C-alpha cells in the first residue's frame, strides 16, 4: 500500500507576498509551491497534490473560474470590494475571503483546516 502524499498550497500572488506566505506556511509544516509568471498555471492547478490555492484579487482574478470548475478550495485576499469580486465569490462556494492586511494566525488556521479536508463555514470568510 502506497503512502499518501501531503497536500500542498499553491500560491499565485505578487512575488514578495508569495515568498512571505510560503515561508509562514512552511514554518507550520505545510508544503507550498509558488507559481511564477512563466509557469503553466492550469497544469499546476491540475496536480493531485494541490489542496488549497491562494491568490489575491484582482491579481489572480483571471484564474478563479478554473478554480471554481475544479472545486479546489481557494483563499482570496482582497483590500477593495468591487462588484465583480462580490459576484465571483457568490458564484463559488469554495472561495474563502480574507481582507488585507492579513491576520496571519487566522490565515494559518484556515489553510490547516482546508488541507485536512475539514468543512469550513464561509461565514467569517465570505462577503457580508
């Protein structure tokens, strides 16, 4: 019987935040991959070990429809509520939203819960 691989966090954001986010999650014991602009994002999203996708709005807005289709849990960070963003969130129950500046303790807790497959209420991670 093969050993099950740990799920990873796939991060697509501005390079400096991606590195900080990756380091914070690595300290917690989570594997991460950072998407570079030249990477094939769809190929990376389709990998079986991806358990959570992290991006910010509007930086990663263009890929959120594919994330929805794959039913991949995603954490989207934002600092401005735009109508288009609200519509994206309402159409995808696998999106969890966190406002910037980020509460890193809540962020780490949410990532841990999503990676472990726990059902997480979108109550405090949705758009109110």
